[in-house]
């Protein structure tokens, strides 16, 4: 199943991680390859990462994603 944006339906998504998580080699490789971006926010996330739609800019975390999928 391909993950899609809940707002516009695009599959042009990117994982957004906190700068602190760059100490994890797998996440650092994802950022270097363009599969993930680093958030410049200092507050951190409620969950492990956010997902951002590159088309419309809508962002969500895995907690919100589970709630949205339950509504479908």
C-alpha cells in the first residue's frame, strides 16, 4: 500500500525528522539520499517523525495517521 497525503492525495511525501535523530546512521542515510528532511524546529515531535506532503505542505505524525486511517 502506497502512503498518500490525507489532504490532496499525492504520494510525493517526505519523512521529517528532528536534528537530534541524525546520530542514528539509518536516518542520516535517509536524509543524505533525500528520502527524509531535517526539521529546524527545536520542540521535537510527539512521535518518532512527521510526514510532509511535498505538493500541498500538509504534515502529520504517526499518531494522527492512525486516527485518519481509522476514519476511512
